[in-house]
């Protein structure tokens, strides 16, 4: 067939008469958690929750400011290390993300909050519970669950009022989270009339607690409060059994209250003595909980731990503020976060003026047959 230049002109004319198709506006949601190291199972779970939210938002075809929006998750690893946490925060600032979900640990979230405040990025943490975070006064920082004041006090009240314990010992890992929640438990226990017979310290890398536990055993406590995370709580439970401390209760905050704790304790009978607290309601008792867990498990089988419903909600809360502001610009939509009134999976999300969640729930859990079971 002979080439006819007129055809090209016709094709160009037709093409130029078609309406222009606007490209999607890309909105970047930053996420930071430890996805390497001993706390990687927490970090993966958190990242999964945010990723599930992003996927579902993209399937909805969200429009903001008259433009179709495509969301991208920009995920960083802070390895639960404060220095790495601030470096990850600065990287997200430099990458011009539109908002941040994270960090997981209080020890990384608190220094990172200063970085985000400096670059004007809104941040919603799904899991950092140290009260100091919102006491810093940053207007762009919000927390999606109960803080350590509620968790530590609630556990102490359960120990005294329900279990009728008289003597307790304290161990904390000296992190911002572990130290903070342990201090609240200790203070409340004393106020309730319990005797604190020993206060011991470890770190968030330790695996051998035999010396600490031996010193505590001589004090004959009814219970031990551990301020820390499950990579330490698991070995601690095994070593308590080896030392014959099989009747001593073990209390802890959300840091130990994971499904993985059963595996980390290697089937120790002392797992049955654990009472732990999470700053939210049990998924099984939430209207959207079971359906959400089904979607999560279908996409990320066997990876659920604790906080992924909160990272999911935190992502949705950021986007809800963008919709109400009709803008994805952090400088524009940030002010709308303070007036959030959003029905999430985990709660009806409203914030106090300092960024704390209004009327946060708290759930106590125990372990039966190796499975985590809600008490309330």
C-alpha cells in the first residue's frame, strides 16, 4: 500500500479534537516502622495496614480538588532506632510526601515528630503511646489510640481489684515506651496499696533475664510488670518457667500483646499468666472488625499482630482531611485534621486539642491455649 501523507493529517486532526485525559494526581503517604531487626513483625503488620488502605482508596477512584487521585505508599524502615527514625523522617520530608502514618515506637516517634513539625507534615501515629508525644505541643501530631497513662493504670487496677495482688515487681527496657508505661503502672500500683518489691532494668536487645528474674524471685512477688516488647517478653516467659516462677502473673502493655508472643515464648506455661493491654477495642467486638480482618488476612495471611487496623485508620483519617479541605497540600489540609469526625474500623475518630483521641477504648487480653483472647 502506498503511503498517503493526507492520512497522517487526518489522524492528527482527529486526535486533536478528542478531549484531553487528565493524568492522576499522585499523593504520597509516608509510613515508617521497623521492618528489619527483632521488631520486624510489628513493622510489617503496620505497613500492611497502611498498604491495604492505599489499595482500597485507589480502587474507589477518589477525587480531590476536581482531580482523580492515585495514592502511593512511601515506606521507610527505622529499625526501632531513634537515629534511624529521624533520618527516615527527614527523607520523607525531602521526598515531599503529603502526610505520614507512623512511627511505631515512642522512642522513634518523639524525635521524628520534631522533624515533621519543621517541614510542616501532618503525622498520625497508630501505636506510639508515650504521653510525652502530645505534650510537645506540635499542632501536626495526632495519636489514634489510648496512651500509656490509660494502659499502665488499667493494668494496675486489674492486678489489684480483680486479681487481688499484693506484691509486684517491675522490669523495663529503658526505651521511651517501656520506661513510660512501667512508670505509670508503678505509680498506680503504689496508689492502690500494692507493694513494689523490686525495680529492675534491661534493654530492648536483651535475651537473657536470668539474673534479673533470680533477684526478683527472692522477693516473692505475685506479679511482674514488663515495660517492653515481645522479642524480650517471650524469652522472659521461658526463663520464668525454668526458674520455677510458674504462678507469677506477667503484665505488659501493647508492646507484648501480640499474636507472635505465643511463638516467642516457645509454648512456656507461663504464657497463661500474661495479662496485657491494647489501647483500643477488640476487632471481634467492632462493627467493621471481622470484615476488615478478613480482608487483611486474605491479602497478608499469617502476618496480623496488633496495630495494622490503626495504620489503616490513620491513612483513612489523613485522606478524609484532604477530602474535606479539597486539597492534598499539607499546608492546606492539616488544619482539617483537628476537626476530624471519622468512623474508622477501630473507633469513631475525634481528636482532643492536643492531638489525643477522644474517649479511647482499652482492651485487656490473656492467652488461652496459646491464643490471645480479649477479657473485655
